[in-house]
C-alpha cells in the first residue's frame, strides 16, 4: 500500500481528471456539451469517461500496474461485511427521505435507459477505478476521501447544496475507501455506488418535466 506514496503523480492525476471533466463546458451547436448530452443522450457521459481516460493514461505511462486496481471482490472479514450491509440499507433510506422532503409533489420515477446505464454502471465503475482502485493506495484513505468530496463542490447548485455534496461524497469516499483497504477489491464499492446513484435518480424526480429531461 506504499507504492506512489510521497510522489506528486496522484495529485497531478486528480488535476488531469478535473481538466478532462471540464470538457462539459465545451459548446456544441450553441449549447454546452453538458446540456447537449442531457438533451440527446439523457445523461452526462463525459464526466465518467474522464475517469476511464485518466486511469488509462496512468497505465500507459507506466505509473502503476492494472493488477493493483483491485478489480476483484476481495477477501472479507466480519467488519467490512457489516459496513457493506449497513451502507446498503442506511444510505438508500436517507436518500429517499431527503428527496421526499425536498419535493412538493414527490413520487418515484423510472429513469430512462441511458441515465440508468450511465449512473448505474458507467459512472460507478469509472469512479471506483480511479478514486478507490488507484488513489486510495496512492495517497491513503483520508486523502482520497477528502479529494473525492472536494471535487463534488464543482457540481451545480447553491452554496449550501455544494457544501452538502462535499460532505455526502466525502462520507461515501471514506466508506468505499475503507472497503477497498479492508478487502483489497473495488467490486463492493462499485455495487454500493451503483445502488446509491440509482436510488437517488429513482426518487429525485417529482414532475412530468423532470421525467422528460431524464428520459
């Protein structure tokens, strides 16, 4: 777990990731790439793609080996099993209650297939490969969790919403990172990440317009 420790490459990789993610600001046909994606594809594919490209770049320059990404279920003991189980129950319940209180005419909605594919599979795999597969062993649990939280401050929203995003993502980063260190694998993190994303999008819509935009 000490490989890459004390070197600047991990933080350069985070910077490179942020640059790649900023591609959503590029304008296509008079609208931003982010808006274009949401209108044409139903989701933001550029941000998850940035994670895959960053990991691929690190592999190509020989910074680390693919075998160190932890693409495995790993080796489990009772402690991580309890953490996994509690997260699988507590976070979906918290998300549902939060979305219920935030919407005046709340009701669950089924996201379109593109959104489900992106937030339920593409994004969780890409983010876990970089943040937990690569960064956790490189800079440690707390460094990776703090960085994961801070980058979520760039998400759209008010100051309060951004602060909430930082805390929320930071806590999830700690949980996913803990499971990565304890089990040696990132599959559990991918599963939890997917569940959290899907529950959030399943319960965040409250109007017909919201359904139309997500489909």
